[in-house]
C-alpha cells in the first residue's frame, strides 16, 4: 500500500477538494497540518510554495487541480472527469471557475465580516498554542485583503458582493434542479471543486443560511458530504 500524505491547511477549500478526491478514490492517507505559526514551513515543501501538497511514496505534487489529475492517473476508477468530451470540458471549466472566481467570494466573506474572520482564525490556529492566535490574525487578514484587492474585490460594497454571490447560488440551484450532479451522471471534479468552496462559506460565513435556503443546492451539498 502506498504511503500517501496530504500536507494541508484544513481550512483551505483546495485542500478540502483534494480530501474529497482521495475519499472518492478510496485512497488511505494521513494529513499533516500547517496551522498557526507553522505556516511558513509549508513553503519549503514544494517550489510552488503553497498548499495542498500531496506526497505519494515520496513523490510530491502541488496544486489541487494537478493533484486531482494525478489521482485520476494513479487510481482511474472512479474517474473524476466524465468520459463524454463535452461533459469533460464543462467539468473542467466549472472546476476552474470554482478555483479562480468562487474562491474570492469566500475569501471576501472571511476578510470583511468580523464573525467569519474570527471563525477562520480559530480554525487556522486549531491545535496550536493559544498565544499564536493574536499573532496570526493580522497576518492572515492582511494577506487576504492584499489578494482580494489584487483580484478586484477592493472597490465593491458588502451589498454588491452578496448580490453577486447570491446570483451564482441561484445559477447553481437551477443547474442542480432535477439532477444529482453538476455534470453528467456521476460525481465529477466539478462537484468536488464547487462544493469545497461552498462548504467553507457554510463553515465560517454568516451566509450559510443563504446557501442552504436553495433546496436543490442544499440537497446536493448533503450528497457531496457523503460522496
């Protein structure tokens, strides 16, 4: 049996996506967390300097998209990408949308909403000495705000961001009405990527009720918790 280690932040939606992929593939693995002031050690794991990093018998690969593609190569069944070319293209596009767009809504909610920021910092410091929390909080929030500003979120009001986000929720609910999965007839990388982002919104944001108020979307998130 392979020795598989996921180097992660539990709070990261990208690490969550990889955990879901590993679970779907039936791969036995263990995790190493880089919470609190251990975070700088993560940069030494891979030239990319970011998490998640998956270590498979000593071979390391970074980036959740690349990790999931590598898992499909190592453990082909069940596949994460549909066999139909059109479905495969749509699944990859939805994965990219989740990773590169939906992600920033989640980050905005953590950075701009005090209650969400507090929950996020608590999770980020889980298992670490209590004195680390007041040190980690300003670093974490400063990093988030810098990335959000660079992405173009700096000039939007809270109301505008929430309105934009809820439109995405409505679209997802419409896509899922009358069907089990976002693409094709079985769980795919699209489901893993999108649900991982929304799971973190539900876990830390005051908008959890807004997400789960949409029946098809809520039922799908429940399925994804078991998939």
